[in-house]
C-alpha cells in the first residue's frame, strides 16, 4: 500500500488475453480492462505490464522475412509498440484514464541507480494519476520474446515497486491440477502456499500467442513470493476478471 492509502496492483496482460486468442489486438478487451481500472481507482492504483506489440504489428504489416527469426520479431515489436500504445490511449482516455509508456530491459534491474530511476519515475506517474504501461524494450532485448511473454518482467517490476498484488492475466482459470487436465475436466488450484507442490502439478501447456506457458508464471510467482507479494493467476478472457477475482466470483489461483 502506498502513501495515498491505495493498494497497488501490477497487472500483467499476456498476448492471448489482449488478442482474445485471435490474431488481432482486441479493443473490447482493452476497454474491459480500462472500465475495471476506472471502477477501482478510488481504492487501487494500477501499473500495467503489457505484451502484444508483435501481435499489434501483425495486423498492419507482413515483413519480407520469416516470422520466427528473432530479428524479425524485434522489428515487428518496434512497428507494433506505437500501435499498441495508441489503442490503450484511445480506449483509456475515453474513460478518463491517462496512460504513459515505459520500456524496460533486464539490464535495468541489475544496476542500483537504474532501479531507483524506474521507481521514482513510476511513482511520479502514478501519483499524478497516470497509468504506466510497461513492455520489454524488444528492439534491444530478446529475453521475453524468447522465454516468458513478460511474466518475469512483471514479477521483477512488482518487486521493485513493492506492489500489493501481482495479477497475471492468462487464458486459463488459473493453474489446474494435473489429474484434472488428464481427465479433461480442468480443476483450478485455488490457494497455494508451497510452490514446490505446485511445480508437480503443471503440465507442458503453452499458450497460442504467448511464449510463456505455466512454468514462466510459476517462476514469476516465486520471484514475487520471495518479496512477500501475492500472485493471482486469472483468466483474463473473462469480462470483469479483476472485479470478479476481488469478489471471489470466479475460479483463479492465488499464490500467497
């Protein structure tokens, strides 16, 4: 909780959530997120870590190169990032919400001065009612493109900003038990305090647009847990998923 008495949530939105599992960024989903933030702004302040720059680019361009080349993905991210920010800006400003862009890379978390700069900048933004929208600086760094769809970036940022809750929006109702996936009747593990036991439950599932899968989410939760931050893994495809999770109206995984 910060000086204003509001709880701080870091919301990480994966590509699958932002596209609603299509090949296009969903304006409806971004609007859904904005409506929820507007409804909660008296009690909560939000920092967003958003994937989706590559998905945004693919709506507009077909580059003369194979999509799976890492440099091509970096080029797509470079093209898509301004489009992604524009969509956030247009939808959020209609709701009276201000947005700002922050691009970070892992080397930023290794230097004491840089970390301090990030905290100070984001605090100024949040204290002036701007919602920082963070993405990896994909044109210079490739970690998240290759490995984690911004899950780790979200966890490191959550720790740096000392947030109250890290919400990872994905395309499942949290983490399912291995047995229930095997029986094709997915059952959410609702509360976790021991990450080692959780490790045994996860399968090899990867999301269609995302690069993470559940392993990167558990790795991120471990980073947050070490700093005493709760992680909620929620189905972001659900309308009003943050509001419903806060009221315990949907199944999701809470790692305490």
